């Protein structure tokens, strides 16, 4: 799964803007707020790349997590294997694809009575572009939008920490995902060369 990732630095946002302009000159809207330094948690607002109308690409600030129908909590991830069959997600494959940029993401591994945090990054230090879906928030204010991150079965070196991981796109695959050229089956097979680093801080399971 992906339950937390790092906020982008100002330098990374500048880099992402350049990546998007290289991918497509049809950049329609650049509406990003510089995130607060630190971790991005569910329900936080974060920069997201969306496919707009008239084959445009937009940079927007969206809230992480789909509100559940009963109002109790949010859905933060969507399994790539069931996107086509889940009524919440299937319509968004047509008009609701997005990409969530990050420097790294985090997973926790149970070690005895402790849960140890691990940083997962691209082995070459490249930015992460996580495939996602977005929608207008039900009952929300006009133009209020929310997103989820798509996950898949973890690769070997990540599977030692957790059995799921976010779908990571390369920069030259961003537009193909947004415009529908990449299917859920295809993104499930994408590779990702990761480096996993254990954080020095661990947490008692009693406090999580």
C-alpha cells in the first residue's frame, strides 16, 4: 500500500514543472500551492497532475483520500487488479486519471513489538510519479477534488517490507496514463528499481 509520502520541495516542484512541459506543451493550468515541508498524510492537500479537457494537462492541488459513503474515514488506495470491476473506480479510468509526484514514500515493517519505518526511493534518485485516480468530492464545494493512489503487488525488494506498493510511472509514461493509452493490466507490470532505507526511529505497536 502507500499510506504516507514526502512533501515536495520547492526545487522538486520546479523540476516537475519542467518534466510536464517536456512531456506536453498543452499545459493549461498551473495551480499548485507549495506543500508544507514534511510528510503528506491522508486528507492532506497535495500537488497532483491531472488530465484536463481538450487533451490538456493540469497541475492542481487535490485532497488525498476519497470520502467513504458513510462518512467514516477515507479510501486512500485503489488496487490496480480490480480497477475495472469496482464501481467507485471504473468510471474514473475514462475521465479521472491523475499522477501523484513525490520524492519518496514510506512503509512500516513489524519487527517484534516495534514497527520500523522505511524510506523507499528510486535507485537513481529520480522523482516518483505514482499513478492515481481523482474525482469531484461528493457533496463538496465547487471544484473540490480528491484523489487515491493506485497500488500493485510489490517487487521483491519492497515485498520484504510490505506486499503492496504504489504503481510508479516513468516521466515519459505520464501522458500515456493520463490519456488512457496505458491499461490497469499494463501498469501492474511496470518495473521500479527501488532503494529501501530503514529509518533510525521505530514505533511501538501500542501507539499506532
